[in-house]
C-alpha cells in the first residue's frame, strides 16, 4: 500500500530506531508498503521512518530488485566524499554533505539471518542517508556551519535557488530602477519643453509621455516582484531588503504620480 511520505517539519521521536524483533507478516507488510511508496514516488530508497514506522528497516531499489536491510549497523568506514544530497523529507531542497566513501554494513534479512554488505559510491551514500532516518536524524546534522546556515535559509524561504549567505552591494534589480529613473528624468524634460512647442507637436509629446508613464508603471510592478525573488537568495540581509524594496517602490510610485500630475495639469 502506498503511504504518505513524512516531510519536514515533522520530526521523529525517541521511539525511532527500534530494532525489529518479530519477523512476521507485520514486518513483511511494512516492507511491501515501503516498496509501493518508492515506486509511486519514483524514489531510490526509503527508511521506515519516512512512512511513519519506528522500526529500523531500509529498502533500496537496485534496478529491478530491492535490497532489504533490517536492523542495519555500520561496521566499517573508509574515506570521505562530498555529495550534493536531496531527499523526500526536504522536497525540492539540497545540501552539500560529507559522507564515508565506503562502508561495511551488518544487517538481517527478512528471514532473520545475519548478513553483511560492502558498499561504495552511490549505494554507500544512500545507505548512510537512510540510516540517519532510522535513528531519528537527517542530513542536516551532517552539514558544516556554513552549509547549515545556507540550508536553513532554503528551509525558511522554501527554495533551492539560494546560493549565497552574504549580502551584495549591487543587485540585478538595480538595472530596473536605473531605467525607471532615466524615464522619469526624460519625462520631466518633456514637461519643461512642452511650453515651447506648437499644438501639433505638443499632441505627439503628450502621447509619448503617456506611453512612457505606462511603461514606468509596468517597470515598478516588475521591480517589486523580482526584487523579492532576488532578495530570497541572500539570507543575511533578507529582512532589511524587504523594507528597502517596499520603500523604494513607494518612493518611485510617488515620483510617477508627480510626473502624471505635471503632465495632466501642464501638458494636458
């Protein structure tokens, strides 16, 4: 039966990591539920915790076959490797972690017979990740301080697009503001020269000014939403950016209203 996958912020309790004592139909049903859930969600592996069971059971899809690890423990570790990990527990998010390159695992099969498995590469990493869940943890505890802060920012904003923690002095959104300011200055110049133009040319200027103000309004809308998207990529200055974005948008809107009033009363 396909089960719902446990996702953040649900956390395991101290009961997780319990050893399987009875190798019976209840265990076999749990294993089949894990397999069904793997297939339904196109996953490579799941620990029992991830479908709400407290037992130390891991199922890994290996081609058309499945590897079933019951009461697994790591006996031997060799080397380290860095990997960009993703998991169904934190859907859509990833983080750089350090894992053992090779491991040797002791476990029991569904017949309660002791087995050993030596794994390296991707299989080694998958087993280590699922063992984290089996004992009430997840890859976040494996992150160094810098990567943890970055991952916490991803959690806060719900996006994997965040790539830096620092706060830059120049943003891409500033280009939108520069365009707006240029159009505003040109609009003021247009108001100034309108006093010296003939009626037929003045009518053309009015149309140009109207289209220009419409374009400026569109720029403000684009700026407001893009600036928020861009701001989410920088954890350390996200709170101050929101206030700054609102303030800049409000000031620019005020300038646009002033330009509109000048055109309406002086040029119109």
